[in-house]
C-alpha cells in the first residue's frame, strides 16, 4: 500500500499512530482542528473533505521511511479498535425560541445536518464540552439546562451524552470550516427536513416538542 487513493477516518488515525503523535500533536502538524482528528477515531468510515485529503497526502508524502513502514504495517494488520467503544461525545441541543441550532457536515458526497458535538477527554466534563464546542463550532454562547441521558450511538458506537441548552447570545457562524460547510437555526417543527426523526435520540424530540 504505497499510495492512499482516498483517505478515510481509519487511515488518518493509522497515520497519526505511525507518526507516534497525540491527537493534539497530529492536528498541529496537519494544521487541522483537534476535533477533526478526534472525529477520525470516532467515525472510521468517514471521508474527509477534499482539502483535508490533500493535507493527508502531503503529510504521508513527506513522512520518513520509518513512518511509512509503520503506516503500511498498521493498514495490513490492524483490527477494529476497542478504544472506539469507550469514546465519549457531548452533544448540545441548543434552543432559541422555536428554533434549534444545527451544523452541516460533508463527508465525501454525503451532507448531513447534526447538533454541535465534541469529544470528552477522560475525566472531563461532558456539559462543559457541549458548551465549549458549540461556541467553537458556531459562535453561539449557550448554557446547559438539562442532561437528557446517554446512549451508545448505533452507528459510531461512541458513548453520547445529550444536553438541552438555552441560547445566551451570539450570531451563528461556521467556526470550523475544515469539518462543517454551514451552520443554521432550524425550525423545531420542521426538524425532520434536516434530520430524520428515526436518527434522533428520542428524549431530544420529547424535549423539543415540549417547547413548540
């Protein structure tokens, strides 16, 4: 495997391991956000955007022989990693009147709307991460009103902690253009046009319906 035709999250994570770097160090080397690197671990099948593909290509091309050998070895023998099972993600469901805050992500040709989210480090506060990542991703200041619960995500297998948050102030902007293509306030009564109801954690729908 001398050339990667198209990078996915798993291969990007292997490259980080081949460089023997932490997520923070690898993000700094590539010039991307730490959130992007964490997302590669959380979603091994995701396809980074075209610019990120080029960044990974360049990092691999400039890597030394030892790094390339480690990457090739990992790509041949690595099995699904159990660490992904323990990954914890904080998700903020931010309300403002009859609207809820969403971010739009693009993985290859797939475009999906999601609630702002961030990786919770071991020992970290999920509630604080939900508030901080919302500000970093969208420019919106919010405060946690209620913890809705947790579940093992059916697709990513990450442990997700969900929080209903109240809007405080700020204008919605795309604060992470390396991962998101848009940020928007969506009407709660039209949320299904953005995210199918069967993909939303049921307590979120119950909490949002109570505000409409």
